[in-house]
C-alpha cells in the first residue's frame, strides 16, 4: 500500500482538526469532572 506523500489535502487538515478538537474536549471534561471535585475536596478537608 502506497501512502500519499502530499499531506496538504484539505481532508488531512480536517482529520487533524477533528482529532485535536476531540482531544481538547476530552482533556477539558476530564479536568472538569475529576480535577475540580478533587481540588474542592482536598481544599475542604
């Protein structure tokens, strides 16, 4: 299987942007759902 050497096609940018945005959402949700309660619990105890 020959991979294309040209990664300038808009589909590659779309795929990279999709993966990046999903990772950003995953990190922010992890911080909100686990980091914030942990910080509040340790600050109050």
